[in-house]
């Protein structure tokens, strides 16, 4: 049995009350909660060895540098990258995507094509639109179907020798759909295109192997996988990272600077201008350790049990419709109640201590597809329980009565 009660003791926030009720946190797809082990790593950093890294000769700076670089190695191992300099520390998924999009803006030319999917978060759409405006490349979209899955035959038809890059998410944050990324990557490579996978929503649930996937770029955020906000990772194949120009200029990313000519540092530093989120990077490493100690297989099995349980409970409610019904999905349930605005339901749930997200979930094209203003989204983590799902279902029923 999955030791959920033991695990919950690691999360101080789960003990608190909201509006006089025990907190039931189902907004994990927006950000996950933080275990004591990660909080301790943050406190330890600021209490014992806060210093700037990579340039100091003094003891604190060396300790901080060692810990920070150890975190990079943990990330490398976790994602099974071939080399640690293929891991670029970022401020999060959005930063990683903008870094790659900016670089491709310099490599692409008019008439080149790039492919996105209909299931994306705005942060995997907008940077590419900006890149297309600058380079003259054309953006093509893989459509989705009523289940919230990508139409793969349409993808096949979009691919050609004009295609230079494909960017899709591993798992949709709005619907929970797991995309067939292995297939997407293989087909893109067959026409000579590179692939970026937005793994922000996948990394809390699965352990991606970038070499087995043969993916060119993979991005994630620490705060969705039990780490702190403001830190994340970009994996890039060495050959690609060498081809891309630097994203930001500044300290740390240079080899030599003069007013005549500046040369850039080697990977990964070429893409890491300025003082990074040192504490955040170290805490990201602690979060990876924490999740691996529980085990991603165990997490996936337990979350799936919760997903099936929650789906069955919610579908018993008259007039409740779930959006995103692909067989390949993770623990995200997006739903609406007939004739009731999602925002009103979310507000009442909060009064009952239940945190869900309402709105378009930074994925307006998906809402447009279903012709709805938004959904109520309950997103599940491994520290949630069946009892909390019972509370959610009861609260949704109560809200429905109050609002109809
Ligand atoms: C959360 C999320 C993002 C954005 O992550 P940030 O941490 O805000 O940069 C991008 N894509 C998906 C699928 C997400 O779930």
C-alpha cells in the first residue's frame, strides 16, 4: 500500500485550515506543495553557506558552488542526460522555452516551418509566435479531437522537409492528456526537424529519459515537482546547445570581454548569465531526491488509482461534464457543471477549504475548441487521498445546489 499518511506528514502546509476547514489542495498542476526536506535545504543554504558561486576563493563560495553543481548532477541523472553541461539551469519552463525560441529565431529563415499542438500552455505558444515574427518562419498547428488527444494523422500531413522544429507538451496541464511524444519525436527526426518537449506537467508524475526519447530539448519547472518557484531546467543535446547563440549577455556567460570582442563561456555557462537562483537550484536537487525516494512508479500507480476514483465519483453528479477523456491521461480532471460558471463553483469550493483552479488554465485554444469560457480543474498529487476526493465530490454537489 502507498504510505500516503506518512508522506503527508512531510508537508507542513497540509495541516493548515482554510476558511475554518481542513485544506484540501487540488491545484497541484499550478504548483505543488513543498516537503520539509526541501524547506530544510532552503533554510540550510541561507543559514550556513549563502555565497555567490563559481568565482569566490573563499570557503562559503566553494561550498555553495559544490552544492549547486551537485544539484546539476542530480538533474542530469534524473533525466538521464549524457553530460551535465547539457543541463542549463533556468528560472523555469517559460525561461527555457524562450531561450530556445530566441536561439532558433537566429537560425530560421523565411518559409521554414515549425509545428506546435492545439493542446499547449501559452508559454509554449507565445515565444514561438514572437520567434516566427522575427524570422519569417510559419507556425503550423496539430489539431486535437473531442477526447482532448492530438490527431496524429494530421501531424503526419504537416511534416515536410520545410519543418525545422516541433514543440509539444509531454502532458497537457489543462486536460491531463499524455501525448505520444516518442512517436512525435521519431517522425520529426525522419524529416530532419528538431523537437522541444515542454515537460512542466509531466515531471511531477513520470521520470523522463531524454536519451531513450532521443529528444533535442526538454524543459521543466521545479515548483511543479515539490521544489521552489523561480527555478527550472533545460536539457539540450550538446550539438544543439553549441549551435544556438547565447540568450542573455552578462557575467558568468563569458570567456573574455573587451570592447572590441567578447567570447562566450563553454556550456552550460554560455546560457547562464548573471547570478542564478543558487538556493533554488540546490532545493530543486533536494526535491528530485525526495520524489525519487518515494519512487515514480509508486507515485504513478497511486495517482492513477485516485484519478479513477475521482472520475467515478464526479461522474455520478448530474449535469457534470469532464473535458479531456483520452485513455492516456494523468491525474488532472477538468470539468464543468451545466449552466453554472466555473468561477462561481471555484469560489464556493474555496469557502469549503478546497483549492481548485478555474479559468482557461493558460490554454485558451483548448477552451475555444470546446466553446467554453473555462473549466474547474482538480489536479491530483501523490499526497492527496480518497477522503479528500470524497470531500471534493460532496462540495461540488453542494455548490451545484446553491448555484442552481
Ligand atoms: C506550468 C506550465 C508551464 C509554465 O511553467 P512556469 O513554471 O510558469 O514557467 C508551461 N507548460 C506547462 C504544460 C505547464 O503546466
